[in-house]
C-alpha cells in the first residue's frame, strides 16, 4: 500500500468519525441510539 493510499484511508476514517460525533452531538433526546456498522473481515494467512 502506497503512502497516498494510506493517507486516503486515514482521511476516510476521520470523516466517518466526524460524522458519528456530529450524529451523537445532534441527538436531541435521551434515548439510546444504535448505529449499525458493516464490517469487512478478511482472512489472511501468514
């Protein structure tokens, strides 16, 4: 993975975290909210 790819992936993660923070800060009620994340699981063999 090149440096530019690593930077792009890091920016993507930061954007996702910022959206989550905004979502949680914008919630106006005290009810618990659930957020479903899709997870990509890769099987890697050494």
